[in-house]
């Protein structure tokens, strides 16, 4: 039985195919975490018992590994929930009231000992993936409002005192760079306070006790939330480790009115003893089978051309049509016009908010361009940045009060823009209206939704004073409401989440967008590291990757076209270079790569990823496997000291089957066992050398 309940012990077990998660009501009435690890056959031996205090300064509540610690009583650890009641009581005393088990879902009902406030801990087991979805529901059954001062999604307790945590760090053009560190005594916080998820860290935790790609215990949990998040790691005084993950409580509060329920974002968590690779593959299957928007989930991601780097704001109908012709000649299937098509948007100084077509650039609207693109057998896509406004725009001149700001403050501009107050229903209605017109009036198949600055001066003057600290989360909810409304009304349209590159890569967006723009950094060498970090938690199918021009606009580095294509072919292939400048030979080469990508893309987009070596170690080898098909990508920085051979032992093949690897055009036939033990040997001469090797099982 995947979910077992032991009545006498009030003990719950959620058992996946390989792992098990166990908790129970202890003698003190607390929901105590007991176990997370390999599946057991000794459930009867588990017992919540009682956690004894060490001293008057080390009380049992502080020591108990609770499933969801409230702030109240003798607790000094990072809480999951902190409340203030209308009469001034700031203490939450949760009492177990019962539970419900329905299919794969367990709900533990807790309520305050006095006030009519309930807290329900929810668990949904995804048995075949050994993943559990966790969230909490807080309901106010009383007449008076209750203030939620912090409300996390979940708490995790580990018996290990010596754990390592991995996450990404970076900034614009430097997203998703992986780091791994040993936790030290005290707290470690990874967070965003920007309103968006941001480029700095990602809302998840990965903990290991000495794992590598293929071996070792790894615990993970990824938060489905776009916005201010907080992950707190606590290496405790008591030789244990805690993690609390959820909405950031910094500058947060939520007035829970009578009869209202607050549902936290979900965390998808799991554990494996097969290293980081197994974690990534399980999450990727989860994303491909149940997280990504259902209506486009199974669809092949088209090869895209985006004209941003080619034209920037110098957009004209004629210029875009010329690029479209060239893109079509390469085999591109989706042509996307980026910034600059609307209002007085001739630079980043003006026009944001004015979502009508610039008639100087497009005299008869987008019709001519879209017809041209469709006539070339390509779909048409368009860029928007709905949540923002330039002060120099008709929208701002008409509605200067539609932005976030405080009284008596000058709002800070960034990239010459201000953030619209999405807590104001009029603003949301306006944004939905312009998008409904745009998508109804034009044959648009794809929307790239950008956001290019964090929120500041977070005041929403339409909200009451005691609701001001809710704006961060309300913004997220309004953003979700707009995208969900558009998806429901225009189910044929696919959406890409972009935030100055990869500032909105999270599971909240993965549930509502079909693609991520991974980074504005399109230098292929940097990109290998960015894509590697991305691959830990997110699927290749959602990763847009473009081939752009050299020298690269960021670092002036020149890298062969072949290497740039191979790098971008590891996700959803796009092209973002200025095709007017590509030589005939480059166009021919590009055409061949696009054709090759179409042959292998189902393996990349639907397959399982195996990271074999990292560009951080000098050369990268990444393999994708789908049934009997596999594709291996190998990259070096440059050969030194003569002929250097790389032997790469493959992964994920069936040892008993025979495969043919096509190496430099020559077929090499061996068993899966051979390729995974003896490997294949490759020579990659020169600077920035790369290879794509297809491995196919014999039928
Ligand atoms: C930032 C995005 O990341 C770019 O791809 C591009 O869309 C620009 N914004 C346009 O302003």
C-alpha cells in the first residue's frame, strides 16, 4: 500500500517505489517527522514516542523534528507559520484534530487550541517517481481577521548533521551557475526579495551527504512559486538539519479574513540514493508528465528564430520580412518579433505600456508581416512586457497612479521603467484587455512574456494600510491570473517566460509557461555552464537556447558555428543571430544543423538527461536517452599538448542490447554494456571543438 495509516500509533507512511516518508503524532501531540529514505519493511517498529528536553534552555518543542513548526510556545527555530490574532495574541498552539486519506493524498488537520484557525498539512504521493507534493492550507473559521506573518509551504528534518547543499548563484547574463557547499552551524538563507524569482538563486533545496552524479543520498524539494521566496537551512545545535521553504516572510503579511483559506504554493520533494542525475531525471519526468501546461506538454518544440539580437529596437516590417525569409530558408518553424514593435518604442526609454502596433513601422498593423511569415510556413510569435510601464508612455501619462509607490516618494526607475501595480484590478483588466485584442486580432502562436526589473517602493495605494505587505504575493497571484486567463482563452498559443533572460525560472512558471528564456548570455561556452545548472531541476524541453553571432555581444568571444549549434541543440533550438550578416557557407551549415536537430529533438526534448562531465572540469559531455535512441554532445575549450583523446563511458543504455554509435560518420557497433563500461573514444582537435554522436539500438 502506498499510503499506510496506523491507527494506534497515529502514524502515516507514504511509500513510493523505492523510498518512504514517515511521520506520526507524538506523545506531546506534535506531528513528528520520523523517517525519509529507502523503503522499509519494518513500519511496525516506528514509534513517535516523546522527545525529551535537554535542559530548561533546550525544550522538547525546540528539539522535536516537526512536520510544520508553528511559532508559539518554547520554539526558537525558524517557524513555518507565524500568526497574530485580532486580540493581540501572537502565539499559535496547534492541536491534532484528525486526518483524511483520499487516494494518494493525505491531509493532517490541525487547529489552534483556542482560536478558530485551522492548519491542514497536505501530502500527495506520486508513487512511481518517489516524489511527494506538499503544501499547507490555513483556514480562518472565525469572524475576526488573522494576520499571517509568515507561512511557508513545508519543513523538512534530517537526522544527518553533516549535509551539503547545492543551488545556483549569479546575476543577469550569469544565471544558473551551480555551487555546492557544506552546511555549517547556524542558518543559511537563499531568497529573493525582488518580487520575482530573480537571477541570484533558485527556489529549491538539494541536500546530499557525499553524493555524485550517479551515487549517494540526495534529498530535494522544489517550490512552485514565482516571486519572493525563502529557503532556510538550519544546522541545529542538536546534530540535525532542518529546511523550511516557501514564500519569503520578509515584508510579508496576509490578512486572512473570516471564512477565507490561504493555500501555500506546493513543494515537490523526493529522495534518492542514486545521486544528482537520478534526481534530475525524476524531476524531468515529473515536469514532462504532470507539471508543464497540459495543452502543449506533448507537442514538439518548434525551431524558433528571434530577431532581438539582429535588430534590437530598429524594427521595420520590411526588415522583419527579410529576416523571416532567411529564417524560413534554414528550416525555422516559428518566427518571433521581440521588443520594439509597439507604441513609441524606439529604445528602452519609451513606449512600454502602449500595446498597440506602431503604424510608422507597420503601416497596416502586423497583418503584412504575419501573412508573410505564415506564407513561409512558419508560425508567428511576439514579445510583450505587460507588468511594466515607461514614464514616457501614453499609459503612464493617463494613469500615473497605476504603479507601485509610497506616498511622498519618487519611484525608482530601472531600465527607464516602473512596475505596474497588479494588485489594482483595473490594471489587471487593462492588461488582459490589450492581450485579448492582440491575440484575437492577429494570428499569433507564441508569446514571449518578459519582465526587466525588480519591484521597488512596494506600496499599492488602492489597498488598505494593513494589507500593504501582501503586495509581493498579490503580484504573483495577479501575474498567474493573467497568464491563466490568456491560456484558457487562447489554448493554441504557447508562452515563454523571460525575465531579463533567466530571472523567472521556477516551477510556478513551469506550470503556466511552455518555455523559459534561459539567459541573455548566448556565448556558447558560458551557456554550457548555465545550461548545466538549469538541467539539475528543469527539463530540456522547456529550455530555449539560441545560436547567435560572433564575436558575442557580451564577451567578444568567437566560437565556431558548429559549437554554437551543438550547445543550443541541447534544449529547444532557436536562432537569434543577424542572418543578414551570415555568409552563404554559414547559412548552408546552419541549415544542415537545423535538419539534424529535427531528427534528434524528440530524444533531447522527451528523453532522460545524463550529465557525464562538466565544462567546469574543462570539457563537457551530456547524453540524452529515449528508448533505443541516444544523443551524446561533447565540448572542449581547446586542445593542448598534442593529440588528446577523450574516452567517454556512456550512461542509460540497455547493457544487453547492441547499439551503433555514429562517430565522425563511421558506425561503431557494440553492446550497451561495452559503451557503458569501455566507452567511446573521441578526438576533439582545435579550440572550441564539439561533437554530436548518435547512438541507436539495433532492432
Ligand atoms: C530582455 C530579454 O531577455 C531579451 O531577450 C529581450 O527580449 C529584451 N529584454 C528586449 O527588451
